[in-house]
């Protein structure tokens, strides 16, 4: 799993090397591009906590989106 310059890819959460084969049920290539279940959970929590942002102006919300009425 080497890249162009021969460098091994790293996990964006812990910066550890990505495993090429399964090391345990909680660490292996099945979690790519993350290295483990732990890093996958940290990444999910960051998304759910709105820790990742896309630059730009905030989107406008319609009154219909916030009413909660199902028609």
C-alpha cells in the first residue's frame, strides 16, 4: 500500500501507518482510510459534532425545513 514516493499512507486521525493486513479485529485495512475502529469512532464523533467545516457562506434555511410538520 505504498504511495508514489514510496511513503506509506498515514491515518488522518492518529498519523499512524495504515496496516496492510488485519492485525486484530479492531485494526486493519477494512477501516481504510483510517487505521482502526478507534480512529473511525473519533472521526464519526467529529462529523456528528460538526467539527468538520466546508468553507463558504452558510446555506439559507427555509421556514418549511424547521416547521417539523409532515404534509
